[in-house]
DNA sequence: CCTAACTCCGTATGCCTTACGGAAATGGTC
DNA sequence: GACCATTTCCGTAAGGCATACGGAGTTAGG
C-alpha cells in the first residue's frame, strides 16, 4: 500500500467533512463516490464478500472495470469505505434509561448491523480505517456507559467485550442462515448424506454428553441451535457480570 | 458441491476410525493424506488463508499442482481437514478443580489455538464439517460444565458463549499482531500519515469521551489496546455472570 | 499377460486484481 | 478563439487463482 493511497482513502472516508477535492480540468465523472460505495454495498449484500468483485461494481454502474479505479485506489480501500458507510446507517439516539438497557442497545445495534450486512463479518481488518461513522459510533458506545463507574480503561474493555461477543454470536447466526439458504445441496440432503457415516463412526456411547445435549437442542428448536436465543442468554450473563463488577467496585473490593 | 465429495470428505475426516480405503490397482501415492494436511497447515500458518493456495501445498510436497486433487476433492474440503486436524493438537485432560477454573481452561484452550493458527479465524464455515477432533473437543467442553446446574440447552449456550467471545477477542489480538508485523508500511509510518488528516477532521471537542478513553489506553499500554488484558477482563465478567446465574437458579428464582 | 483402475500432471478455461498507456473530453489561460 | 494541461474512461495484458478434462504411465488382479 502506497502512502498516497492512505492519504487518498482518508480523504474519501471524510469526504463529507473535507469536501470533494475536484480537480476542475478534465471530463466530469459519470458517477459519484457515493454511488460507487452504494453499488459496492449492494453487490456485497447480495453475493457476499468472496463473490464481490470490482467488475460487478462497475457493471452495476454501467461503467467498465478499470474506471472504478479512478474513484477508489483499490479493492481493499473500497471495502474500507463500505464498512464506514454502513456504520452510518443506524441512528445514535441520546442515551436514556438504566445502564443495562443502554448496554443492551449497544449490542443489539451491532447484532442488527451484522444481519443487515453479513459480509461485515468477512472483512479482514488488520489495519482498520478510521472513518467518521465508525468514530461517531465508538463515541456513542462509550457514552452509553459513561458515568457508570468504570475507569476509562475499563470503558474501552466493556465496549470491546460487548462488540466481540456480539460479533461472535452474529457469525454463528449468519452462518446458520446462509446454510439454510444454501443453493446446491439442501440442509436435509446434507444430513441425509452425513447420517450413515456419522452413525457408523460416532457410536452412541462415545459422546455421552454431546449426544444428550444435541438431542435436547434438536427437540427444543428444530435445528442445531437457535443463535438469537444463544445471543440473548450470553448477553444477559455478560450484563449480570458487568453489573456485579460495578457493585463490588463500589463497596471497595476492587480498588 | 457434489454428494460424493461430501461422502469422500467425511471419510477423510474420520480416516483413523474408518481406515484408508485403498483401491489397490494403480501406482502407490507418493505422499499421504496426513502429509498433505500437515503441509497445508504449514502454508496457512506461514502465509495466512488468503495467500494459501493449492499450488503452494503441492510445491511443499514436491508434487505438481493437479496431483493434490487425487488426495482431496478441493480447496474448501482441504481446509475442513485442516480445521479438524489442529483441533486435535491440544490435550483434553480430565476436568478437575472448581467450575470457574474449568470454564477458564475451555476459553484459554481456544485462545491458544487461535494464536497458534490465526488462519482459523479466517475460515468460512457456513457448513461446518463434523470431524473426530472437533467432536471430541465439544464433548470435552460440555464435560467441563457437566453437573454444574445448567440444563442441557444451557450447557450448549454456555459453551457457545465462551467460544464466541474467545474468538472475538482472539480476532482483535491476532489482527493487532498482524498489523505490528505488517510488511510494507510500518505502524509508526501509518500513524504519521494518518495524524495530520485526523487532527484536521477530528477536532478535540467532537469526540470528548473517545478522546479521553483513547488517551488513557495509550498511556497504559503503548498501543490502541491490550487484547490479552481485554480478554481476561471480559472472561472474568462472563464467569461472574455465569456463577451468579447458577446461584440464582439454585435459590429458585429461575424456573 | 492383459487390462481395469489408479496416480500424476499438462493443458486450458474462466475467474480475479491491477499496472500501463492511449483516446477523448474539458476548462483555464493566452 | 486556440492551445494544452489535466482528467476520465477504458482496452490490453500480466500474473495470480481453482479446477475440469484427458492422456500417459504404473500397478496388481484375474
């Protein structure tokens, strides 16, 4: 990655603040950066990130492949723009109500976003771009727990805890949904093929606990698991733990 | 995906149980499936999953590209074999000690595995393969909390909670490490390029809470965050929440 | 000894990103 | 009004990828 690309991408991320630096000479662009980003998001929404390609973005805009590179430096930078863009879709209303409700909203908001744009879970962000919507949301997430009794350091850890957990559960949920919708071989067919081998290879007594638990899960919901319910269960436990942490800190056990 | 590929891959996964069905006619294979899987893991360990290719696996074994396809049906099936293989690296010792310690070990084991094989976090498992090592580990994870007072359904949810959370935190940790080791542009250079733009675009008063929290984090550790410490903090809160759940259930408040 | 079955692999197809350079359009400047 | 620097759009090509197909050579069962 070239340093000028970093500069350029930052400029694109903050384009609403910085304005679009239009060199005035040449022909007008036939599309706008916003259209490119929106088209890219549409492609990713429909086909997922592995099938997302520069060509498909170009096709959707009636442009030819290489023209896209006059709008964005490359594929990974475009994905950075997409991530910040969808982070701006949700409102960040002023926080009110008790702490637990606020934290719940933080988690739920991410949960919804991951389900609206499942490809977010496939983004490699070894060097995350710092864009306006990401920044606003982080500020909003921290504000949700401001004044609750956490230290500054702990505030960051709490937000990371909620985000990380939610991402993990959303991944399971989205994978399950993808599996159900999978073209090619249906879920039923897949199990039909798996069953004879697995029965042969997994005798009943080899997996006593998993066998029992799997049966309970299969009886309760009609699938391997119910991701939404698992998300709720885990979130409740985490919130319990956080509240307890604040109580204990309050009575002086925790510095 | 063809149904015969599913069958074949299941056979490969459970090859130690089922034995290797050797058609006896033709020439002997020059390598073994285990060698292929081990070579593939080595490639992924060194270069990550995006750079992982069938050609590199072949090169490492002194075979030509297309020969790999006589061992495994394709790339995604090979990855399935790799996942199960590394799941078998860790011992699953009998559980002892208090519940909290047992659950900690479950989380720590995954934490370690993700750090030993960071590419695990990049695997798309919309249809997860059920292999022997995955199955054994799941049984072991459930056994860790067997008899603690959870219902069968809740046992699955607890394991999912611990796994999902750990994966989320490990992702942050691994990404941070990758960033630090990134070739091309160093972390320092990256911030040097970012800083002037961000200062211009993020005035001090626009992000009061993030600004304060970011400063606290920067002062405490020398980076954006300390993933290991965040993992510990979150895990402790989760374990608190789970213990509290059991206590409350015990006194009859929860059905 | 013959031949079915199997391994190894060369070739080709059709994706992908992106470097490079050319043609055409546009607006500022003389 | 003419010129030209700048910019857009895009054709081409290089180099990567997975994998379908078929051929050559090897092996063991009949």
